[in-house]
C-alpha cells in the first residue's frame, strides 16, 4: 500500500463502486448536452470521488458518441487523482483498425492502465491492461445491450474468458422516475484485493461502455 498512487487508497477496500451521472436541469429541459458530471460512490452510497468530463461543445454536438474526451476524477478535497483520456476514433465494428482505446492515468500524467476494445462480430469485448500494456482481465458484454431498460451486465473475466470474477452493470432501476433526466448508473463489482490501479481502469471502462452503448439510449423517449 505504500506505493499506491495518491488518492487511490479510497479504492483499496472496495469491491463495489457506483457511478452516478448528475444531469443538469438545463440539459433536461433544453435537450442540449452540457459537460457531464458524475459522482463515484461506495456500496453505502457515500461519495468517494466526483468526475467532470472535459471536451468542446463541437465534440459533444457533432461527434457523440464517437467523441474524444478527458474525464478528470477528484477526491472530496478537490485533488485530481485519476484522469481518463479517450482519443477520437471511428465507432464501427466493421473497421477493426478503429477499435476503441482508452488511457487511464493515476496520478495524472502517470499511466495506470488501458481499456482496449477487441474485435468480435457478436459480443462487445474489451481487454483491461496494466501500465505496461500487459493484459490483465477481459470484459465481455451481452450480444444485445439495449435490454429494454433491464439491467445490462458486462462480465469481468480472467484472460482465458472462462472464469468470471466480477461485473460492470448498467442499472436502469428507477428509470421511470428519472425519465426526463436521463440518469445513468453503473455498478462495478470486482475482488476486493484487485490492484487499485486496475480498479481505476475499471472506472474508465464504465465511461467508455456508457458512451459506446448507452449514450443515446433514451433519445427516442
């Protein structure tokens, strides 16, 4: 624990992490996107971090959901402890050369790991890598991510894809009450002894999955 990046000690004892998007009232009324803000909580609902997405208005209006972004994650004192960076890439399963990749830094400027999309004709698949770009875990989603507002689980698996050790879940529960605020909730369940840097990378994976598969999921309502 002496080598933990500053601020990640909050993740050390957590095996459940909740990500809750805060939707601005103005955005809900006008339907135009403002900068996304999130609360990252423990299983008791206590806020551990808060996060703000940074990008240009041009990116949000014209490039969503393939836009580039930087998400700055700070602890409750306002100290930035994690930075999530995603470059602009084409989002098409027919062009494997443009598969998504996301970099997670902790502390900012120091690589903690990567989330790399793997090409698959049927399932959403990602590899979680450490700071040396060595594969650590797999994340495999269902063949259909539009579960008619049922919870959607992406399984966290060992590299052999046989053993499931956790999951990333998109929660729709309570969606009726929040129909006008497009509330996004994610839950991460991982072993408590997982490296805290990899836990930070899993938070980054949630943001990428949300943008790729759920960004426009309530647009027709």
